[in-house]
C-alpha cells in the first residue's frame, strides 16, 4: 500500500458510463501492454457507473487506440493531478 507522501502526480484517467465498458477496457489493456487499474471515478469527473481506469499519461495514444479497437465509445479521457 502506498502511503500519502503529500506529493501530487499527473495521471491519465478514463471514466466510463457503464461497468461493462470499464471491465472490457481493463481486460483488454493488460494484454495490450498498457499498465493501469480500475479505480473509483474521481469526484472532479462524472461518469454513469462510478468506475474509471487510471494509468500513466504517456499511455494516452495507446489508450485512445485501444478504446477505438474495442468499440468503447462511452469513455472520457482526462489528465488529472492526483494525490
């Protein structure tokens, strides 16, 4: 478990409107070599299902390509400063 260090980091956050889309993306991301994990949607974003995927900002292009390849069109991508 990571302890709070007081530092913020920039994270790529993908918010979904449905849990099916969130799980489909998460299941496809690993084999595609995109590191990240499902998390509760940050309060600064709104999403219908309350689930989001969090990864490294450098993976944005790969994430966008995977969303298109998987036909997931209910996702919103944001770069957020998170603690």
